[in-house]
């Protein structure tokens, strides 16, 4: 595979049409096209952008948000589906690699999932958030290490994580061991309270740390908070006051931790930057946490990449049903 080293990448900052998958996909497709028109070859979207992050889980008890959860459940993305087909076609039209985060429905449960599409429109794979954070456990189940992919492409090795996954050393080490080079760092909005763990600056620092620790170009893509989202989710003055419009922190970060492009906190749009994969060896010269800067003689991490299922059904069930005709045979 011939590798291109100098090209454009894009991080999208946007608001969803909350709990409306088709309308949000309309926006996502528009931004894919805009990024492609700007020449971007790798495009990253915010966490849970389709069909929006379930902010109500932080505003009240889980029962109070049950109606919104049921609405989200009905709008969750299944694979395959018409919704996935639309994203596939948009990616094919853009001739780019696209990473978009969705609420995925698999069986009877929901998961927070990054979908990776290639320039031919193929669904290359997916990453499920390994551990739903605190109140998120009322909405999403957990992923496992079988869905922590890094894709070898003509534009480098591509991977991604979501939100607080960037804070967990095990995740950082695992992705570094796969020699990731371009990373999509997907986030919701930042909280307006600067002392909150979810505040803008803390989240941005998490993305910047990841870029520096792993030596990757990191596309940090966040949502913004809008009056329309407030009207959909908030049901009291206290809830409205807990949030503030904007509070995005989308940026593109170099492997040495430098912010090379940044978007205003209250704007929707596409942030584009020129990158050169030739900068990665500069970062690796000083530090490769999965290589020369590791200490395997003292510490090792073992990752089980097999699919973890709660139930394994062995053998085949024999049918025990009877047709109406068979049941009525004796009567006749």
C-alpha cells in the first residue's frame, strides 16, 4: 500500500437534531460533503452525534428521563439499516475515511459506537465505548477489546476513542500498541462550570494528553449546546441554568501536543488542517509508550481481544412445535 504523508484532515463541531436520527444524518451528510470539498481525507465527528447525547441522565433521576430514553431507543441505529446505508453513500461520494459516533442498537440493548467508513463506502469496523461513564450506564452497555480497531490505510493507521476513554491508561496503552497515527477523539459538549470534571478545558486537556502520549494527530470533535436542545431536554429552570449555549472545544492536535487548529466554542462547522505524518517520528524519537519508552521487564498489559458474550448457546434446539393440522389429527 502506497502511503500519502501530507494531506488534510477535518474535525466537525455540530449540534444534533436531538433524538431525530434522520434529521441528524442530514446534517452529518452535509458536513461530510463540506469537509470533502475542503480536501479532507479523514473526517471525525463528535460523540453520540446520532441522534444526540442523552444529557437528561445528568439532570434528574433515571425514571424522570424514561420517556426521552424510549425516544432515543426508537431512534437508535441498527447495522445494517437505511441510516447506515446513507452514511456509507455519503462517505463514498466524499472519497474519504469518516468516523461517526452513534447510539447503536444491537439485540435489545444500546451501545455508544464509533462507525468507521472507508472511501469506497465500506463499513470498515466499529468501536464501542469500553465503559459507559457513571449515569451513562442507564443508557449504554459496555464494549470490549474486540472492538478497539486501528485501520491501516493509505493515510496512516486510523483509530478512535470516545470521551473519558482518553483518561484510562489501559486504553491509551492498547491503542499505542497498535501503532495508531491519526486518532478521532469524540466528545459531547463541555460543561460551563469550570470546576466540573466535564468542563471544556478538562476535556480538551484529555485530548491533548492523548495526542502527546501516543504521538498521534488527534482530531478532537465536540458537540455544542443549542436553544433547540435545551427546549427538547430541559424541564426546569435549574436544568436550563446548568447548561450554557456553545461550549464546544473542537481542535486538531499534533503528535507533539501542539494545537494546530481550533474552532470557536459556539460555532457549528468543519475544522480543517494540513498534516504531515512525517512529524510522527519526531514524537516517537522521544517517546513510544508501546515500544522503546515502555518497561516490559517491570510492567506488562495483557489485552483479551476476543468477543465477550454474556450467553453462549451450544448445540441446536430441536423444534417442539406442532401445526394446527397435527394437533387436530386425533380429533378428526
